[in-house]
C-alpha cells in the first residue's frame, strides 16, 4: 500500500484547542490536508462517507460516542480509512482495545508536531505506528495473569494454527516489529513474497492490519 499524493485527514477530538493545534501542524505539510473535523464519534461515519479521508486522527475519550466505539464501527466498513489514535497515556487500556479493533497505531498528544505528521504519513502508507515493546507493555498492563488473558492466548494459538509454516514464520517476524525488507532478508524470500504472505495472513485470520497480526502473535506467546 502506497500513501496517496495528498493525505486526507479527518480530525476527531472534543477539545477545540487540540483540534486547532493539530490543524495548524498538519496544515504545514504540503502532502496533508485536513478535510473535516468532528467533536463526537457519532459524527464520524457521516463525515467519512462525505469526505473520504485516508486517515482519521481519533481521540479516545470523548462525550457521546467515544473514539473506541467509533474506531470499532469504522474499521468494519469496506475500504475504511486508517485510524490513528490520540491519547494521553501509552498504557491506556482503551488504546489496546482500539488497536484490537483495527487502529493502525497511536500517538501521544504531547508528541512533537513533526512526529505526528510522520505518523500520519506512515499509517496512510499502511505502516503501523507502534513499537513491539509498547505492544507487549500494553498487553501486560491490561490482561496478564487473568482468565481473559488465558482465553485470549488459547484463541491466538488456534488462529496461528490456521497458517502454513512460512506464513507463521512471517507472522512471528511481524510480531517482532520487523519490516518487509527485514523479514525477506531473514527468511530468504523476496519482498513481494513477504507482502503476499502478509496479505494471506490477514485474510486467513480475518484481520485488517499488521498491528493486529502482532497482537495475535504476542497473545500466543510466540513473539520471541
């Protein structure tokens, strides 16, 4: 997936000062255009249908329909835009739930402006904005040692069992945060072959991005 020439962004945050700051920093990038803004998750489906954004920059905590519910609804759509979550804490339980729902990553609200622009570009190009270390930290913080964690691990191992040997190797490498080029070098295959394997993994496991593959691998305890 290649990023569009001009990345269309929908801002979703109930704080007008936050929206203003984001609009200013994103407006300074020649390849990014803020096409609409929303203060409530309830407005997101209509604005997405109207403006066809490539990326939705989504606050988690909002009155009415919050960013978590909005992300879950949005990512079920066909040709859904990528979702980049805005949060205050990187160990927020809601962040992990948003990632499981299909968000491509998250940025902290105090992230330097240029890094937020870079994050928008990355998710528009289909790259996750999340380190494996943070993924592990989130999973450990939210559910380690609980029955929910055990059930999730069993389900994740069952999912990985659906994959062929090479697909499983690629999935584990994705879970380790490796790029397609790094996976290709490590597993002695071409980058197009890696991309094909990733696409097949997503289809077989009914996932919609690499972050979700990484979460399955971590849940199964096979990230290494």
